[in-house]
C-alpha cells in the first residue's frame, strides 16, 4: 500500500498516543517543559490570567489546553492562579482537547473535578471567550514533504516501509524555484487548525499561546524525526505507532494563516526570551529557596527552558488573539 506521508504520520501518531504506556518524563520517550519545571506551567497560568484581564474579565471564560499530556501544565497553572488570581480561577472553565483514552485517564487523575470536559478537537469546545494553551502540540501534527527534482516538485509517499517520490496530485502552493533536492515541508493540518482557531478568536474573543520548536522564518529543510526512549535519529518508518513522530513547526506560515482569518498575532519569539519576560527564572529561584535540597535541580531545569543551547532558541512562542486586545504579556516590543 502506498500512502502520502501525512496520512502515514496521522495513523502512526494516533496509534502512538493511544498506547497505555505514558510517553512523558525520564522513564518515557521525551520530556516536555511542564515535566522539566513546575514554574513553566505556573507562569503560563499567570499569562492567561493577565490576558483575561485585558479581555475585560469575561465570566465565564473557557481555559482550554490542546495536547495536555498528563495534565501537569494545567495543574501547575491552576495552582498558581488560584493563589494570586482568584477571580480568574473562579471564572475559568477548564476544557482539554485530547484524543488518547489513556492520557485522558491520566489527566483525570491529575486534575479531577477541575476539568469541565474533554474534546477530540476544538470544534466541540463550547462557544464563548477562550484562552488556549498548546505546548508541543503542533509538532505532532502530520506534514507533507515535497522534494525538488529538476523543474518540478515531487511528493514523498510511504510504501512497504520505505520512502518513494511521485508527482504530487493535489499540491499546495509551492515556491516556483528551489535548489535541486530541496525539501519543502507543509503542515496542512496545523494550518487548518490555526485557521479555525483564529476565526473563533476573532469573532468570539480570546487569545491563544503556542510554544513549540521550529524556525521563526519559513525555510527549506527536512525535520521529520522519530524519538523513543529519549533517543533521536531513529528511522521514522520502523515500527510505526511505537515511536513519537514530530516535525518542526512553520511559525511564519501559521502566523500568516491566522492573520488572514482576522486575528492578531504576537511573535514568534524565542521561548527563552518569552519565558524570561514572564519571570520564569525569578519564580524558579523562589522555588529553589523554598526547597533547598532540590535547588540545583529546580534551577537547572529552568535554565534548560531559557538557555539558547537548551530549549530557549529552537523553541518559539506564538500568540493569536482577537484584534482588539492590547499587546499580550511577553510579546512587548524590544
């Protein structure tokens, strides 16, 4: 059977996250920012509280997370806003977008009655003003790959465990010229997702914050990777469903799509700069002072999130919001 790469990825990713084994943490396949530092979820929760105030404090407001993992980020966010932004916490109705039954169960254990509802996608989230968080969600959405051969673009397909190239049947707009062998990745699923999100925010109000990895500007390049047991560089076609498949996010393309739907955009900014503006290192220092035995681990985890040689440069922050809002926290001009 021959199928497009994005179709193969969609099936493999769905099977991967449907497994009983959790992929997160040191014992899993990868470690995300909420698992590295509790300060990450806390400052994102406070970001949402400030954005809510900028929106005029609607009550109720939907607090939505896409790809919530084990619920760690949301738990940290709710604890922080409960302590310092009680009016926002009282107004917030938590909704999680998650397709995996096993991860839904983990989120239920972590968050309990704090969750108002779970959803397979954004389309079933109730209407109303919304604040959305999505950390390392977009990189897990399928991509198409096109390869420049001579005067035309070919598309990458998967057949019998190997990549094959053939003339694209329904290609998106592609650069008219490119170097021989150049790879153009197109995230049609991500673009469709952010288009629907931007339309909703522009008409119903709210803001969304996405943190993920990828370049700030669109560029040629191949970024598809498979991860298992903290090891990278694996063959993405071997044992589909047992490895995590991801690709870099084209933030510039997503920003253009969102603006085309009438929403305003902030960023993309390097994650390190964004988190430092939100006070992540100060919060980590406070946590380290309160827990001296864990101080080294707490501070090194926070440093990993902001340092250029860690996650601070490769990862980016992108905000999408209703056009009437002022500049969102962390996205102020330099």
